[in-house]
């Protein structure tokens, strides 16, 4: 998928974000510190990571600056309401940065944290893939806790199978 318009990208990315938000709405506040294994991200870390990477890595690099990502610990936000406030504020700031891009800007290069050049529209595409990747991890975390999670497109695999014809 080539991104040729900042406005159409924002529309697309907001749909990605809406699916992520539907999942985050079912996160039990008492499980923010859950991790499947010591030393791995907790649920709260995952949420803060999506937000901090979006703003401090992607937002900075598409603005022509170096990544300012400093991790995803509790010092950024602690407690469900604060974590969600941080998540939403980082997204708001990133969208404002993207809104300031011209369609021509999408063709220029930016630098990734290790200093590799990448076309801006490809870097924005990577940002969406990054969120989707961590959203999938959150689905697994919540399933391990037996938390009922929303279907991403409205149907489970079993429901689609039941609606499908036999070949």
C-alpha cells in the first residue's frame, strides 16, 4: 500500500486506532502490571510503548529530528486512567505532526533510529504495522487472563467458518 495523501493516511490510521481502542477498553485496570513472563512487557508497558514509539520515535523522525524514545515504563503514566490519557495525548500530538505534512512531503526521506534512510510514506506504514503487532500481543495477554476481547472485524474465525460454504 503506497500512501500518497496525508489526509487519507490519517483517515486510515484513525480506523486502525479505533480497533486498538476497542481492545484497550476491556483491559482490567487491576491487570496493567500483568506479564506472561518476568522481564517481558506488562500490559501497561505495551500500551505505553505503542504511545511513546508513535510520538517519540515516529513523530520525531517524520519531523526530521532524531528519535527521542526513552522506553515505556511507569514514569510515563501509571494507573489505567493515566495510561489511557498518555496513550491518547501521544496520538493526538502525532496526528498533528502528520496533519502538517504535505502530500509531497510523503515522498521525502527520513532517518530511522539507526540512521537508515526510508521514504516517509513507508515509515508511516511501518508505524501502523507496529501498532497492529503490539495490539495482537495485547490480545494474547488478555486471552491468557480469560478477558473477553472484541472481535477485530465483528466475527470470530469459528463464526466465519460457520457462514462459509464447503468446498
